[in-house]
C-alpha cells in the first residue's frame, strides 16, 4: 500500500513539474538533448541532437583589454579578425583569430584635431579592412580606412524624401562592393537608407510591408476622427538588423508579424526563398506571455546558410538557402551557453560568437559531429556535389531520424543524379509535395522515352485493330443491307 502511494505521489510530482516547466519556460520547444530541438513537417517539436555546444566564455578582462561596457555589435572578417564594438567605452576592440588583442580604435584625426565616438551602435568591416561605425550619439557614420585614418563622415542628409525635423541616428551600417553605404536608423520606417560612395543620400530600399488587421480596418472606417486617433496606426515596422553577403544581397530582420527575415536585392525586393515546411521566423510553437520570437541579428555564413538571433528566448536559429530549419542552440539563463541580453552573433569559420550586452561577455560555440555533418551536407548540395551531399545527408539521418528536410535533401541529391524513382520515395517520406511532383514528371518522361518504341507499336497496333474493326463492320452492314432488299 505504501509503495502504491509513493508511486502515485511520484507521478503527480512529475506531472506538476511538466506543467510548470512548460508555463515557466514560455515554449514547448526544448528537447531533452542539450536544449536542442527541431520541428516536424506537422510543426510539432521533435528531439534533435545538439549541433553546437558552448566551449568558452570571454570577457574584456580575460582578453586583456579591460572590461567591456554594454557592447552592442560584432564583426568578423574573412581572415577571422574579430571587431568588438564596446559601446559603453566608446571604442572598437580588434582581436586576431586566436583572440589576442590586435588594436584598439577609440579616436581618429578629423580636421586637425582628435575626434572620438559617442554611444556607437553598429560596426562593419570591408574586405579591404575599412571600418564603418554607426556613431549614434554623434548622429553620423564614420568611415575609417585600413590604417585607421578618416575616409569620410556621413551626416544628416538633405533630401526632399526626409521630413524637416528628421534626426539622423544610425544604429547599423553595411557597405557593398560598389562602396554604397546602407544605414539602419532610429525612427525610419521607409526602409534602409542608401548612400552613394560619396556619402550622398540616394533613396530608401526594402520598406517593410504594412500588415493590416481587417477587423481593425473595418472599425476604423466607421469611427470618428477622434476615435481613429486612439486606434493603432498602420505603419511599417523598423528593421532590427542587417548583414550583407559577397553577392551584395542584404539580409535584414524586423520585429513585425509578417516576414521577419528578408533578403533584399539591389532594387530592394525581397527574394528570400521560403520553400521549407514553414517560413523562417524562429520558434513556431510557443506558450506563455513571451509570445513569438523577436529577431534582432542575422549572420550569413555563405550564400546558402544564414542564422538569426532571437532576443525573446536567447536562441540562435539556422536555415539553409531554401528556408529549411537546420538547428537551434542557446537560451536565456546563467549557465554557459545561455545569455541575459544577447545582441549580436558572428561566425569564426564554423564556430559561433554570441555577444551578451548585459554580461559584457562573448560566448564561443563550436560544432558537434552532428552540426559539422549537417553543415557540410547543405554546402555540398548547393555546390552541386551530389555524391558528397548524399553521403553526408545519410549520415545526418542516422544521427537524427527526426530531421525531415534531410530526407528531402537526399531526394534532391538523387534527383540531380537522374534517379527519379528513388527520389520520389524520399520526397514522399519527407512529405515534400512540390519536389515529389517534379520527380514524378521527370520519371514519367523517362518511362515514356525509354519505352517509346513499344508504346508507339502498341498505339499503332491498337489503331490498326480499331480501323480494321470499323471497316469490317461497314462491310458487314452493307452485306446485310443487300440481302435484306
């Protein structure tokens, strides 16, 4: 009897813990395996191996540069130099690939005098090691050359597109290979501000679309002017961050309820591929008061893998070029690999750096075997190396049978090799209807082509039989008509 009561108590406690865990965590997402999970084709949370694990924690003191104060941005160059924007100290700390101090940028010569930064929020470094800093407090963008000399300053532009009371407060900046400068500024709802290589404002690009609640719009039309003034304004939302890839495409994040990740071409059109089971947006299942993910940074590993940072739950989500969810890691908390106020993410090779503004720390994440295999499988596929991609995807599903898009990846690799029948089988397993239809059409053409002679022989034979029967019936009908008369 005592044993039965003990078991009953244990079950009740377990149930209570589950309920509390869900409501406190604000999400149904975490799996038992190292805070890692994925989503099935049905949008259900499934267990996934960890793709990344936190291996070290770095502070300004441990790096020998003095404590960071409210750092706000990171940038890593192609040769793995790391630029930390130490906002509270109004400086840029430059580290080499071994995380040793290389330089401190806290001033520059301007008109014969020493000039400094004030509350800078964003940093970008070009291939030529030119440094662009969104010097927010001074309401300007500072462009320094590879030797730290002033190249130009972009200040408040004069344009008919801007209101008379406009204040230029840049918070993020990037530059393309044509030396056009793109600025994300506070209070700008018309998109990213584009400046020429000479620093002249040219236009806005990529304005966020306005999402209109039909019910709210209906009542707004029936309301008085005074009532309308109390209602929600249908205005575009601001971007929250941006990054640019080698091809000049800008990836931007925003806090609206529509497309929270966008890929902008030179005309400002969104060309991000969203062919996964659900569009890239962070968590798609959640509970509690925290609500959906708020994406505040984006990092482009290469043209076909990108990652975004969710400030709501401190998680980093990674997607392939088709918008399929690859893996997630991170969280909010006090353990290594968790954050208080994460603000920026960058890759160093295949490793990840995550900057925490409140803690003044940088966390280094390194790939597990599963993460390395999946990354290389995706890259091999987009490089056109079908055999390597097929091999790596098969290894991936042996480590994670719940990764539905990997079956689709195998199907795509096999499809490129021309084995349409086998590709159909994998697409069916992953419920990838568009690619299944494509494989089916190609398979049908292949079958028709391979059996064309036989099919045509049968068709001609059937046509001949039909013709013979028709002639025979006509002759028979004529004979019957003659004998009747």
